[in-house]
C-alpha cells in the first residue's frame, strides 16, 4: 500500500476515534439524564399514589439512570462507518473540500483517473491533512447544561428518598392486604387439596364442599380486590360451608347413640355393634351391623329372641332422631321375632348402609366446619 495513503487512512481513523469520543461525551450523559428524569417521574408518581416506598424509588431511579447510560453507550458502540464515510466526515469537519473522500474513492477503485493525477491528488490530500488542527476542528467538550440537569435530577431523586412520603401508610396498608390475599389464596388452594384428599367423602360431597371454596378462590385470584371485597368473598364461602355443615351434621344422632347402643352392648352377639354406636363411630357401627347380619344364622333361637328385643329397644330410642335408621332396626327386630332370619339380615344390611351414609355425612360436616373455621381465620 502507498505510504502516503497509509498515513491518510491512519489519520482518518484517528479522527474517527476522536469523533466517537466526542459523541460519547455528549450522548452517554444524556442517556443517564433520560433515565434519571424517568426516575424523577416515578418518584413524583409515588408521592401521588401508593406505588413504591422511598428506598424502592431510589433503587428504581438508579437502575433507570444506569440503564439509560448503558443503552446510549451500546448505541454508540454499535454504530459502524466505512472508511469512505469516515473520510467524508473528515472533509466536512476539517474543510478538506472532499480531498479525503476523493483519495479513498481513487484507491478503492470507485473513481478512475490516470495514475499520475491520482498520485498528485493523494499528495495534495496528505499535505492538507497535515495542516489540520484536530483540537480546534473537533473539540472535546462537556455539555454543562446536561450535567447541571443531571445534578438537578439526582438532587430531586435524593429528596424523594430522604423526605417522608405522604403515601407511606397507604402503601404499607395496600401491601399488607396484598400479602394477606396471597396467603389466603395459598390457604384456599391447600383447603381444596385437603377436601380432594379426604377419603371419607363421596364424590358428591367433595363437589359440594369444593364449590364455595373454588368460588372464593376465583374471586380473589381475579385481582384488584379491595379489602372489603376480599372479606366479602371469604364470608360468602364461610356461610355456605356452615350451611352445608349444618345440613350434613349427624351430631344429634351420635349423641343419642350413646344411650341407644346400651342394650346392644349388653348382648354378646351384638356387642361390637353396640360399642361402636356408643362411641359414635358410625363407620365402624356400619361394618359391625353388616357382620352381625352375616352371623345371624349361627345364633341360637334364644340369642335371636334377645337380639330382637335389643334391636327393638334401640330402634325406639332413635325414632325421633333418625327415622330411617330406626325403621330398619325395627324391621330387623320384627323379622327376628317372626323367625325370618333372611329378612332380618337384609334389614341389618340396610341399616349398615345407612350407618355408613351417616358416617360420610358426619365426615363431610366436619370437613365443612373445619373449612369454615379456616375461612373465618382468613377473613379476620
């Protein structure tokens, strides 16, 4: 490569580097300023509405300032200029009257002229380049106005961080409510899983209990709820669960069974059934009634007669608390008195089914009561 042309290209690249430095001194601070000004707007908004606390405002403003600085720096670094473009800039900036651009175009073949004329043009260009005063033609300056605005923006952000925020109490309250709502969402989801995993509930009972919980969860998860609206959603679900608990409750039956099961407890043949009834274990009582039905053919006539009497007494005690169960036990007693063991077995099996159903209702009632209690705590 021609030494004169090499000197020319070296100068052009040096000037381009100085140009990038000059642009950086202008635009990088402006990027910082833009980020800080956005931070000032955020700080202002945080004093009008409960958005951020003072520390968060500071972090956001610093982050925005650094982001603006970084974006402007990257934008400058990503700019690429060919040698011809750099030469045209040098011509404009230093008044070279298109000498540099012409020399580059001749050397890269874009412009075709006789060799002697090309050498003469290049020599003239190098001479003109050597006379260039770079510092005067391309000064490196700091924009004082930009820096004054940066300082002013930093002062405003600092004031927003240090001075009390009139929205601080409202912000704390809103965040406390948000945290409480998030905690209730987790609690409702856990409650849903608890109901779904309860082995004592039928599919229908699970569906009944899950509906109010799912409705409350859907309302709360929808977002943008006020404290009053969230409490109302929980209260509604709690009321529905309490109603279900009352409808499914077999507590009266369980309390009455403590006395009603005594005759059967005193009978060796039905002792397990009587004890389960007295203990209020309806599921166990159902299994014991089914087992007793299977054992009836093995009992003596005297034992059957005594069992009929005990079943009749138990049925009479339950008549006003569970007419269906009382009727089935009475039918078993009547069948035994009539000597119809098969009919007595069927009646006892029917009673066993009713006891299992009551056990499931009790489990559902307890689950509903527990769920209502959890919702009440969340509502508080």
